[in-house]
C-alpha cells in the first residue's frame, strides 16, 4: 500500500475510483445517533506535512489522478488556509485533476463565510457531500443531528452562492412506522427550498455498535419499516419533490433495496412506475445480505 490509512475509511459510492486523501481523521461532530462510521476515532486535523507526503507518494505512483476525495467525515472542519494549501499541492501534483470533493456537516457551512467557500472553490474544491437525513424538526432532535432544517437550508444556500456543487442524502426509514409521513413531507419541503445538484436516498441500517443509543435517544419505541414501507416512503418523496432546478436523483447506495436513477422533475413518472412495479412484485429487490452501510 502506497499510503498508510487510518482505518476505517469511508467514501461516497461515486468516489469509488478517486484517490482518497485523509485531510482529517474522524468526524468533528460524531454524535448523530444513527451513524457509527467514526465512533472508533478521535477527531484530528492531520498535519499539512503528512497530507502532502501522501500526495507526493501517490503522485510518484500514479500521476494521472483525475479525482480526489478529502476524507474523513468532514475535512471542511479544517482551517481554510490549511485546506487551500492541500488543494494547491493536489493541483501541482496531479496536472489532470478534474475534481476534488469532501463531506460537509451543517456546522462546517455555518462556520465558513461565503468568502471562504468561494476561495475554496477557486482553489479547486468542487463538490460537497451533505447529509440532510430529514427535514423534520422533531426527528432532527431525536437523532441528535446538531442542526435544524433552517440552519441546513441557510448553509446549503451559502455553499451554492459560493459556486459549489452539492450532493445531498436523506435516510428512508428514519421516522420508523409512526412518523414516516412527517419525515418524508418535511424532507421534501426542505429539499424544495434549496438548489441541490444531486439527491440520494439511503435506507436506515442500524449498526449494533450504536443501535441501543439510537433507540434510547429516539425517546419512544422505534419500529423499523419493512422493504414495502420503505418503497412507499420513496414514492411519497418523489411525488412531493419539486426542486427549483433539475435534480439528479439516485438510490445507488448499498443500503437500498431498489436502485433508482433519474432527473427530477422530468423523470418523475418513470421513477414512480419503477416503484409501482417493485411494489407489485415485478422487480427483484436487493437481498438483505447484499446490502451494506
């Protein structure tokens, strides 16, 4: 291995072919009750010299890198000047570099000024992956997301004003059997308020490491949705999405029972027809044993 990674290492599905560069370790928030990704790590901003060393090692082995993903959970928590230095080194090392992406938390966009985000975009940061999860005020409290729908909307608008592209995710099943309608309706309302480039759905999968915490913080008995109910959530979401600009919609994450792909609003009817076929048993769902976090 060219680079020694601090495991575990996570990245979005669309970054499968990217050079994963750990600018930070762990997650600066790390308290969302549904997420176990970085629970075994203490958050840290890696020294610039260590990051540059990884860049140089990769450049010696593969100089034609086109895409880079800045890990771990929220590289945007690092100071702007630190990130700009990383971006400068990336573009110097990889002349064919086309895209640099990173996860972003609500608190990251809250703390960065529009000017800082513009500078990062001009420095080569192009895409942010952002977990909305839900637009429901009550559910955001229960999952200890650390942000309200209003805070998320303001941060996402700021990122778009800075010229950054945004790939957002929402989690099907997060409201359980009792609150799924509120979850979907409030989520659609939030998404319709902001201009996103991509929207993906995940299905709730509770890691045994944090399942008891999730259920405790939910503050009422949580009954999980089955696959049919999750498909109905997907139907309700797609019916209610009215994005202010064309929105690439995906359910290609490994947690999903059914993979969907289209552009909203133009492909709404096609996506809904696929879901209806699945509900009628005409489409084979991904077996549970093949799904992943």
